[in-house]
C-alpha cells in the first residue's frame, strides 16, 4: 500500500507493470492528458501514475500539460483509509493527520482541510513552503502557524480558517509572500483586547495580503516587527488597540474598503511608513494623538465615519 505521506513523490511505490493490455493505452497522449485532468485528487493521481509505465511517464514528464494537472489537483486531509482490525474486519481509520501532511507539503500544492477539524494549541505548525490551504467547512486553529514561503512570485494562500489566540500570535509570517483570505481571528478568552496577543506579526521583507477577513478582541490585528509589505482589503476590525501597528522603521501599508469599530485607533505608525488608506469606514480615531506619516496618503473624505 502507498505510504499516505508520500503523495507527491512515489520513490517507495512498487514499480508499475511494464505493459498491461488495455485499449486505453492506445489513445493519443493529448487524450490521456485530458482524462487525467478530470482527476482532482492528488493522491488519486499518484496512484494513477503507478498503474503502468505509460501513465507514469506522462504524469511525471515535467511537461506543461503534466505540471498543469498536478497544480490543479488537491489533497483532502486528514487522510483516511481501510485497514484490518484485530478481528480481521475492514474498518476505515485515519492514516495520517492534517498536521503531518501540511508540515511536509512542497510549494504550490493545494490542500483542503476537512470540515470540523481542530488544531490544538500544544503543537505549532511550521509551513515550510508556499502552499494553498482551503477548507470544506468550519476549521478551528488554536495553535500558532508560522509561514515560511518563497521570495519569488509564488504566493501561499490560507483561506476559510478561524484562528483563536491568546498568549501568542495566531500567525507569524517569517518569510515569503502570503495571502490570508476569508479568515477570522478571535481571542479565545473574553477579556479586554489589550491583554490578548497580536493576531498576525510580520518579519522583515515579507509580503502579506489580508482580504475578506475579520479580526476582533486582540491587541493588534497586524504588528510589524521589521519593515515589510501589507495590503488589506474588505476586512473588518473590532475591539482592538490598533488595527495595524508599524513602528519598525519603514515598510508599506495599503488599506482599502475596510471597516473599523470599537478600536482605539486604526493605525499606529512611525514617520517612515509608506502607503495609503482609501474608501474605508473608520468609526474611531484614525491615528490617535499622532499625525499620518508624510508618505502615507490618508484622505478624510475617502474614509467615512471619522
């Protein structure tokens, strides 16, 4: 049986049959690629490549067609399979956890988290490559996720996850370019937001897009520890000290079509921050008792509710 962890490479798989007899093998290469493109599961594709040498050569050729097929496939985790119990009965059990798959995932793969999944706070998840994560329903994360992506054009994505944090940030962007889309950040204790940790922190030269998400009851939504790049759009911020805090000596912040309510101040910036805030609904002090940085474009008429 295939190692469930080995879903992207198959060095440990048994060698496929050399020449099974099947009319399918007589089809043109373009027709076989078209058939393979309708297999959405990464694990099923890997099993298909082990059927025979012809399939293996086509799927592992590294051509534009084969790469496109792999890039558009996804893996649903946790992975379940049928095993024999002590009584010799076939039962379905979890073969490998979502945490193990995510920790070993190579860049560019698509991973789908099953609805109802919970990441407990005892183990931090380190994503070592720019992967694409989505869900089939509610997924709750109580552990910190550390993101280490690529400096190239490859951008990792996290979509549809609910993060709960308290004594540590929920997401630490350590390296590379990432998008966090349609996510929610909540303190897991109903205390004053000043006592909760930051939802997201950014390290030097990282790039983050925060889109369609909500953050409430945390210290800050995003805190810059070093100069970095942040774009925020269509997000909501409530019960925070400051939505974005950047006193790291530089960096770029752009904010568009967001709402701010019950926040002490929308932005806490030093004089070196660049960027803009346009088309927002700000029902709080935009900058508290400070003025906007010279290179940060903030127009009162373009940010209603101030």
